[in-house]
């Protein structure tokens, strides 16, 4: 079990958050590519949400055609570099590798993908060109993975594209909401800059779209609008004491850490509430920032956690403790959090119930809530005739078009929160849907 000292310098921070999937060198990539069996039915392709031709790009790496490999990757996934390291490859492409049936380690597809695209980006190789102008304009709300993918695809089809981003940096979740040991800010921004230089889409930063007048302006000035907003702030749990100092949302905690690195202060004792991948990231990060004790608390059993098993293992290996079948019923403290009061939970006739006769307090100086994020319903309410489901997810057709014909949508706005690779696929296909609609 790792024990981390509190980082006070960039070097110490980088040591605590060293990359899970470090960049391969040429020799490593050559030998790893040589292991691929180039399966005729390629289950890895079927497991990839963007359907990258994985055997092809691996063959191209093995034959020293790294630029060709990058083209194969980007043709299917505009965020191919980032996805190479942030994708849960163990449950997607690598999880489908036939070597898993032979007790042989699967091909390291993600690292090979990251290797090829990194080489091409660093060499500033030109892979794409803007399509002949068709005189039409598309507005994209949100410069996250879905919005960026939509912009890239639309530019190759000849559309002018403006992205309206509420924050001061692009790439949404990839740069603001993913643990630093998965990908660095520099690598994320480098890929966006590479694509923007080649395809020439325009990003307007600190440009929140949150009023009817602003939407009317977009509807007037653009031929189509793509909604690529992510999820909102961490949901309020309604717990007594939730407003005390030291209680933070997981996405807000992770974003602060991504932006401020070693200048982020984490106290000695931390409780993380939740059982999803974000909870695992937050807990692991708190431990890596030098918290002496980090406790992960989940209302159900370990087997019923939403997190991937490898994410939980990573948190435990960082020194995180875990409590299962407990639910928070209050946060105690005098102004500042001093602990979380929990009650035990148990399954009764298949339903999870809280036993208020079995309660206890876990002392802590910080509480991180990793219990889901609110949807952007306030924005959706401003759009005329936009249908959403009971979970505040935008309804779309097979072309990613909403019930308001001028609006298209993808990513978290549609799926309620999935992987970066899913958003990249949605954005690309939505651009094709817009093209079909404007040219029918």
C-alpha cells in the first residue's frame, strides 16, 4: 500500500501522479505491435465505441508507418490521442482482445494508439484539410469531447464552426474532470491545438450560453446548433450539515486539482462518499495529495459499485480504506466539517434499506461528495420544443437531431454521463447528421 507525502513542488506532484499509461518508446511500440494477431473478425474493433480499425493501425506502427497509423485513428476518433490513455481499455478494446482467452496479456492497444498520435502531433504532420466552403455555419455549445469532435468533422465537410465554451480551456471533462495520473493538461491541450491549427474552428472562451437572448442570437446567425454541454455541478444530497466548510463536490475537487496541482490543499483526514469511477479518482487523488487517512464510503456492497474494478484497485493501492453498506445521514462539526454520521444499510427482500439503529461517525476534515452531477436542465428549458426524458437527457433521433430541428446533441447531454470516447463518437456522427439535414 502506497503512502504519499504531501507534494509542495511540481516535481513532487508529478512523482505522486506519475502516468498510469506512460508513453511508449519506439522499441516498446515495435515489439508490442508485433504481438498483434490481426484477427479477421477483430473483436477489438467491435468493442471500440468509435470503431477504429485497430489491427490496421497496429500493422502500420509495426511497418514504421506511424503517420498512417495516426490517420487511421483520427479518421474514426477525433480525440484519438486522449482516448488512448483515458479510455477504460481494459473493458473495451483490450478487454475484447483474444489473448484474454489464452491467459496471455492483451495487446496494449491504448498505449500504442497514444504512441502513434503523440509522434504525429509532436512532428506537426498535416493529416487533414478543411472541406470546400459551403457557405453555412454551425454553432457548437461546449468545447468538450463531443463539441470538439463535431467541430472537426464539420470543418472537413466545409462548414464554418464557432464553439462557445463556458470555461477558459477546451476539452471539458478531459482537462477538468479526469485524474492527473491518467493524462496531463499539457497532453490534452496539445491535441486540441493540433486539430485547431489544421481545421481552423474557432473557440470562444468564457462564453456561457445561458439565456434566451443568446440562444436566439445563435438561431439567427447559424444554420444548425450542436449541444455538446457536459454535466453540471455535483448534486446536493440534502444532508444536515452539508453546507459546512470542507464539504466539496468531487468534480469540483478534481477540477481544482487539475488546475492548481500542488497548490491544492488537502487535509489529513478525508471521507469520499460514492461508489462510481469519479469517487475512485477523488479518493486516490486525496491520498496522493498526502492525506493520512482517506475513507471511501458506499451505500451498497463492493459487488454493486458502479466503478470499474481496476479503478477501485488503483484507489486501494494508493492507500485508500473502504466502507461498504453505509449511507451518510448527516455531517457533523461546528462551522467546519468534523465528521460524517453514517447508518448501516442492508438488503431486505432485494431492496436496500437503512438501519437507523446502527449508526456511527467517521471523523474527518474534508468530505468529498462523488454522488452524481446535475444535468443542464436550465439550458434545455430555454430551447423551444426541446424534448428531454425523465432523467433530463435530451432525446435525439438516429441522426442525433433533437425535436427542435435546428438543434443536434450528443455526449453527456444525451447519455447522462459516459466515457470521453462515447462523446467523441456522438460529436462526429452529429456533424454527419447536420450535414445530411442541411443538404437533404
